[in-house]
C-alpha cells in the first residue's frame, strides 16, 4: 500500500474501560496525533467478545486509512462488521469521488457471529446518541415508543478534561431522561485526539467541502464507540440522528444512512431522520415538546451552554423564531443585538464560506418562502426575515477558481510535509492571523474614539 500501514498492537479491557494501542508507518502516520485510544463507559463492567473491542478504534481511523491508500491490519473481527466496513467504503467512494478510497482493512480471523456464542438475545430495546441538539432530540421523539436509552459522549462536543462543560451536558441529559422516564449512559473518550485535524483538513477539506470530522468521521466514529456499550447492555439497535437530508446538495458524515444500515457484531447501526431537513426537525420538536426545554447546539462555548452568538446558535435561534417559538425558552439568550449580529455575519459571508453551512441557511430561506404567514416572537427577527428573503447567499463569499486551486495544491503538499516544516508553517500562519486580528482591533478602537 502506497500510503503506509496501521496495526493494532494491544487491546486492554479492564472493568468499564478500553485502551487500544496501535502502530503506524508511512505517509498515513503523519496524520495521527497519538497512537492510543481510551474509552470509558458508564457501566460497572464491559461484557463484550474480543472481536468487538477493536471497533472503537477501527471506526475512527479506517476511513483515513482508505483515503490515504494505506492498510489497517487487525487480528480478529466479526463477519458482520467486516462486510459493513466494505460496504461503507463503497458509499464513501460514491459520495466523495475526488478521493481514491483505495486503502484496505486486512483481518486475520473473521468470526461468524451467527455460529458464535455472542450472548446477544433478540431485544426490542434501543439506544439513541443524545447531545441534546436538534438532530438527537428529533430522533428520540421519532422513536419514543421504543423508550430508547440515551448515550451522551464526553469528548464529542466538549473535551474529555472539561469538567465544567461536562457537568452541564450530563445534567441536561439526565434531566431529559428523567422527564421521558428512560435511562441514560455516558461514554468518555479521547477519540477526537487521535487525528491531527490540521493536517487532515489541509489534505481533504477542499474536496469534502467541509471538515473531515463533519464529512467523514462524526457518525461512524460515534457508532464505533457505542457498539461495546450496546453489546454489554444486550441491545441490538443503536440510532444516531442524521445531520444531512436526502435533497441536500452536499454529503456529510451521516449521509450513508440513506443507503444502508450497517451491522456491527449483533447490533444494527441506524442513521435516523435523513428524510427531514433541519427546519422540519425544529418544527417537529416545537410540536412534540409539551413544554420548552434547552436545545443544546453550541460547539464554541467552554461551559456546555449555548453562547447565543456563534453560527450554529444563531441558525437555531432563527429556525425557532420561524416556527413561532421564543428561543429564550429553549436555552438561548436573545437580546436587541442578536438579529443584527446574524445579518452582519451573513452579509460579510463569514459564516458562508463552507458550502454545507451555506446550504443550511438556504434551508431556512426556503422555509420562510414556503410559509404563508409568520408570527415571529421578536421584532428583530421579523426585520431579519424580510431582508433574508432578498439575500443572495451564492454571491456572499465567492473565491476565484484560480485562487482556490492554488490554495488546494499548497494545502495538499503541506498536509504530507515533514513535521518540522509543517509546525513552522502552522506557527507562521497563527502569528500572521494574530497580527491581523490585533491590527483590526486597533483600527476599530480608533474609529470608536
């Protein structure tokens, strides 16, 4: 394989935790930040067959191995997982044809779980990955009759060492579970520290139209973490809310859910809700919630709460307004500057450089056009909606084709450059970025005097 090799060197299962170590060599090795994955589960003890224990790592690194034309060697894996990964590789190849996806997974011993004593009886129970955001809440309500248990991952939306944010996130999950009279489980992992996203995104973002996490890793990576918990609980169905819908122009990490349902061990992995746009999911939540609750969407806040100013918070605030719901009742703080801030960012194009994010705002725009009447709780939202109807997002942040091509070629080279050169360029980039921000602040201060 031209891209190198990755092999698992050790798997340690102790109590409720997994530690998986691996080696990497060749070009693919430069894209790893660390060679160890740690996962801890909110149960007293893990009870899983050996061939399941490697899945958390495989699910998070195999797509990179494919994309780098490398090879991942493992000793043992079940037949269902092996077939599912092969099918997923083909879906990625169809979704992102500008990436080769020619790497491989080589399994020493393929276990037939139908003939093995897996300890997994047929069950009507299910699990739902739950962040408290729009997608996970919509998925819960779509399957509420199953009374699914919730899984919240510490390390997905906040760092695994951020206790402040986690306390809020976990309290939110437990409160919702109590309200719905179901169970909640946590998973803690450093899985987002495995890859050097600086390199990975330099190499692939231009062809994916979004980050590697959002386009490839997010869904499969989370499901890989959840499979050992599902087997321990003897649950054979696990849901993850889709972040993509069927008529969207761009794919994301959940898009494969529209094509098939992989099976890992004895557990079906289901991407749910890809039939609905994000605005339709917000509408579903407003109609299904007997009383408002916090909808937790923010990625930027270090506290686990919604900042109310970032792109994702702002998009959700406006989506709620369009459905006639006051965002202040759903975990956001809306004041006189909220909608002016949204308009400013959209006009400048600072939120629209990512085509997939531009499409999410386009979904809001279309929803406004389709509504015969709107009753927005805030006057500022009414003014913003009138302006948004006439706003052309396609012209807000265009780059010349030549400039984009030059940046793409430079980025691809830097992504595989030796570590000293890569770190030097990153340092200079960050320094220039800091100087630019400082100069802008100085001029802004002078203008305000």
